[in-house]
């Protein structure tokens, strides 16, 4: 099937988060989307979220489909929704890549929208993103805080020039006079042309900084990073993450330095070591007090 301007491949990843995925499904109103495709990639959830999504979609063995990918355990399709369970948790980037590869082979969608499952989408957001899309660009709606719906969470992001830490742009005034260094992986809207130029997400990061890496590669291909100010999504931002994920976050910053900012490696390495020690102390203190 040839690409059609109205077709979009929506990709989201579920890991132990049924309630978010359920709300996203209703938010997207997939039952009203006749041409768009949704891939829910379950990254080997350890709770009951996969089985609950399976029941929510009213799937059965008649809905089972097969894809030639060794990372996939099972895949089911109902209408325009795919539920894919992986053999194990391969990381966020790998989960997204599996859906990108499957959809690219089908050659039926012009657009891609990679989104977190912990967001809510305003009505007609996807249609506006399609209608107002400009070629050779990656777009995101304005990201608001789900728990404070009047507060802007992100209008694109900046990378610190010394330590490669990241910071959201949070005001329209700042956006107009600031160059966007990358767009948050909470929402990335792009077309086939961009995917062909930039390629898949790097799986070296497992989780965190894969969006930074991908956007840097896009900028190197002269692809624009843009905010669509006519659209909104609402993201459930978690300020605190567990120790294991914090380690990924800190080490991935160092991986980014080795790949794109070699001159910054000494500073980033020192900052990473100090951050690791600080977080080790902090989490040890928390565990000690809990006991």
C-alpha cells in the first residue's frame, strides 16, 4: 500500500503502566481513527498490565499476527491497533525501533508519532500536526504538566554546553529567542523522509538520552526542530526516579559525550562520578531511614 497523507503510525511503549496506557487509548480516540495505526509495545511488563491491555482491547487468538523479529514474543491486531509483547525488556529505544521497522516495511503510513504512554492528548491534536506539518522537520505540541494543566512543561530543550545536562524551555518568550537543542521524547512527530535521513533510535542508551542523540543526528542532517503552538499534550512528569534508572540517566550522558562532544569528556566524566556518589549516598540514606 502506498503512503497516504492522512496516515500516521503512532507508537507508545508500555512497561508496568496499564493505567497510563488505558487513559492514552481513550485520549487518542482510536475508535474514531480509520486510517491511523497504533502500536502498543509492551517491554515485558512484570505486573499484569499486558494482560489488562489485552482484555481492554478484547483480543483473542483469532487476532494473533506474526512478524519476523526474534525480539517479539507475541503480537495481536484488532482494527488499527497492534499490541506487541517483547521477549524481555530491551529498553525504550529498542521497543520504539521495533514498531518503526514493522511499520516501515508495510509502507502504508507517511507520518510517525512517537509518544509516551503517560500523556493525554487534546482532541484533533494529531489532525493539526498532520495539516500543519512542514517537510524536513520534527514537531512536538506544547507539553503541559498533567498535574498542573496551566503550567508549560516543555517547549523543546537545551543542553548545557559544559556538563551536557538538559533543561526544558518553559516560556513562549524564551522560545522565540532560544535555539532548541533537542525535543523531548515525550512526543516526536515526523515523516518518512526524516526517518530515512536520521535512521532508528540508538539502542546504546537503553533509557534516557536516546531522544537527545536522535535529535542531534537530525540537526546534523539539517532537519528543523519545531514546536506547534496550536496543539497541546499533557504529560505526567515524575521528578524522582528510582536508583537504577538514575544510573542509566547519568551514564548515558557520558555516552553522549563520547559520541558527539569528545572535548567535553573530562568535565562530563567528573560530573558523572560526583553525581553517582551523591545519588548513592542519597539512596543509601533513604533506605536506611525507611528501615
